[in-house]
C-alpha cells in the first residue's frame, strides 16, 4: 500500500510540474563557421537557461535576467571559448563564432521553469576543411566573372553578397535585391546579375575598379539551429595591352592587310599562269 501511495504522489507531482523532455539534434559545420543553437523559448523571470559543453557549464541566464555568464565567468580557469560565445538576451540561444575542430562535441541545453523542466542535446560535428579560405580569381578587363556559392541553396537560406564590406546583393526566400546602396548603384550599374536558383553572382564587363574582396554570407536556417557560413573571393581585373590605336584605325589596318594579301595572291596566280604558257616544248617531242 505504501508503495502505491508513493507512486501516486510521483504521478501527481509530474502532472503539476510537467514531465522533463529530452531532445537531440545533429549539427554539421565547417571550420570558420558560426553556429547558433536555439532554445525555442522567450526568456522571462520564471525561466532559468543553462548551457553545458561535455557536462561543463559554459553559459547561463538566470530567472531575474540580471546574471549573464559565459565560459570564464561561469567556470574559473576555462578559456576554450574565450570571446567566441554569445548569448541572446531574449531567447537564451547560444552562438559559437569562428568554430574550430576542438569545439566539436556535445552541447546540452537545460531549461528550468516553474511549470516544466526540459533538456536538449546538440551534437556538433566540425569538418576539417576551412570555409574561410579565399579563392583567387583573375579576369581581363571587359570579361565577365561568376562567383559560385560553396553549397547548394535551399529555400530558407539567406544569401548576402558584399564587395569590400559594401552590401551589393541578397536573396531571402523568393525575394532578391541588387545594389540597394547608392554607392553600389554607381559602381555596378546594370552589371550585376544574381541567379535566383543557386545564389551565384555574375559581374559583366569587368573594370579595374571591380578588383577587391567579394564576400558571400550564407545563413542556413533550421528550426533548432542556424549556421552562418562565409565564402570569400579575391578578384583581380587585369588591363589588356593597348596598341594606342582607335577601333576605327584598327579596322582600317585589318582591311588594308586583307587587300594586300589578296593582291599578292592574285599576282602570284597571274605570274604562275604566264610562266606556264611560255614554257618551251622539249626537242624530243618536236622530232616525233
């Protein structure tokens, strides 16, 4: 009977305070990416959010919203994530910037509230190839160049292109814009093309002033997390050697060369025919 009473007590407590839930997500990122692990809640005075990395507390927002701690502040002497952790004050979501292979592992989220306690695990896998590498691209002046994203675009992804940190193009869902900035309009007027399917950026009729760094920021959104990936391209536009002649003069020279070659060929044909007509007949043929 005592066992039955205890069991009923546990059931009643669970009904009043909620049953703790445990979820998990697998996250794949590349070195140099930033990743945000979402809590899915809005913080308030009744919620206490704590983050753990391999069972070591790395971040926390207390119920009164006045106590924030990340890494060293939460764990004296720990410096793994120094200056690379950010906490969202509204949601308690955790962002890890410039991620490295040593950041791979299990991140645990624990949410404590008056009505329900929950726990979620994010298993973060870091690929060794750095997403921060710069592609060197060279084009002759006047040629076109296309920069391709490192990953296939998905409908929820946000792709933003920058030239020397100036925003020049963006695709968000089905909406895109090119050169909303005045400075961008003046530099690339009618020379930028954005592929809505892939997010590729093309510059036509390149100029010397187009040389510089082009950066693509991709925000890959998921219900439980988001990944920010950056790809850089360094473009160098090379001058084509100039003869110093105008296009009309060049055209005239080409025509003159063609006429000269034609005249030489004609003269050679006439000379050959005349020589053939004056060739003497051999004596052996005459005697016969």
